[in-house]
């Protein structure tokens, strides 16, 4: 028998966030960018008491295999981070742009959402805006334009914005995993 996942909150704040959890690289690093956004419910209201995790390769497309993600040392890139959504549903990471893991593949951030009321976590991707490999990416090219757009971040002066809509007209495409 398969058992369902568990909801995450509101108790997650006592055990899951940790110092430096959203800083995959220090914000002042030369190649640091900000990946941020807001979580929205089906009515368009911000969701607080949620966690967003990202997994990503480094800028050269190498998937990190370094231990110690929970103990940031300021220079080792582990490719993983976690951020608690604030009272306005906003999350923010300091990281680097991911590189493509294979020739001709579109680079992306793997994104996981945990929130109160979800029986299991949600998986999605945040692709880089305007990347030439996006057009040939198997996932992106399989989706209608509106759904495809829900997976592409928006460029901003200091990085990328990726809003996540759990339901509704602007619902983000979510993926199955497992």
C-alpha cells in the first residue's frame, strides 16, 4: 500500500529553515543572481507558511556532489537551497545561473513547493528566459504556449522572478516525480 506524503505546516518553521538556507552563494559574489517570486493560491492570494526548495547545476552545468548543504561555508556550491515564504508569500534565493547539463538542453532550476494543505510536495521547473535551447527542450516544447510560459522565469535587473500559482487561470505546470 502506498501512503501519501505529509503536509508541511504550520509547524515547519521550527525544524526545517536554517541559517543560510536560501544562499546557495553569497549575495555579493560576482556571478550571484537573485531568484525570487511569490506563491499564489487559486484565488490569486499569496500563500504564507510555505517552503520552496531549488536544486540546480552550477554555471557550467555540473551537478554538484558536495556534502554539507545544511552547513554553508561561503564558497562550496552544493546546488540546493530552501527558503521559507514570508508573510506576503515571497521567497528569494541568492544563487548562480544554472548551466545546461547536456549539450543542447535548456538549463533550469528544479523547484519543489511544500505548503499547508498539500498532501505531498509539488515539483516544477524554472527555465531561463530567452535561452536558445528552450525552443527544443522536450518538456517546454510539449506544452501549449500559456502552460510553457508558466515555467519560464522573468528577467529582472538583479536576477530572475518566478511566481508560482498553485491553481487557477495562471496555474504553474507541475510535474510528477518518482
